[in-house]
C-alpha cells in the first residue's frame, strides 16, 4: 500500500484480513449511526403533545452524540487504511423508526429508539469481540461508544416503563 509504514498489531501486513474484517464492521456501524441521526432528527420534530416534549428534548441531544459516533467510526476506518463510504452505498434498515400514524403516538417512538439502541449494542459487542487481542484502539473506542448506547437504551427503557405503569404501552 502506498505511503504505508510497516507497523505492529492491526496495522501490520500479516493482519490484513483482520483489518479488512474490522473495516467492514466499522462501516456498518458508521451507517447505523448515520441512519440513527436521520431517525432521531425526524422523531425530535414530529411528535405532538405535552408528553412528547421530554422525548423530543432527549432525542435532540442524542442527534449530536450519534453524529459524534459516526465521526469516530469514520476516523477509525481511515486510520485502518479504509475509505469512509459515500451516500450511494447507504441502505436504510430502521423500518421501526418511521413516523407513526398519529404524531401523538410517543410509545411508537420510544419502542423504535429502544430497538435502534439494542441493535447498535449488539453490533458493537461483536466489534469489541472481533478486535480482541489484535486491535486494542478500535476495541477501546467501541467500548466507549457502547457505554453511550447503553445509557440511551436505559433512558428510553425508563420512559417506556412509565407508560407501561400507566397502562399506555
Ligand atoms: Fe451511537
Ligand atoms: Fe444511541
């Protein structure tokens, strides 16, 4: 590879296959974050009603955080000699986070966020395992991001609990 300095660990030529595998996993993570930004953006604007305001405020803060995650995944892709993909490579997956029929249906949004966060947690756990023993930097970064997603999941599980307690979910 042009301009490449022989290194150790994940940057070493003998780890090319592992590096390629991690780049693919990081690209998937990158797209998951980008789609989450799109979904949270729409869902921080659409909901109506008094009860929706807490959800709107929370999602507005998360947009910035999820965008930050996308940036970190992108930067790591580059550091591993990969290329951050262009928009034509994007395939949407978050069917569950489309706008609900009624914009007062906050439970739909809460459940969608929980599904998105749970999906991210599952994929990031796989990256952490794939990086084990060969790419500590990716592993460390993804552990930090995983911590953020667990916080998001827990917050929205709490919102859902409140609705369930009142017989609204
Ligand atoms: Fe994220
Ligand atoms: Fe998140």
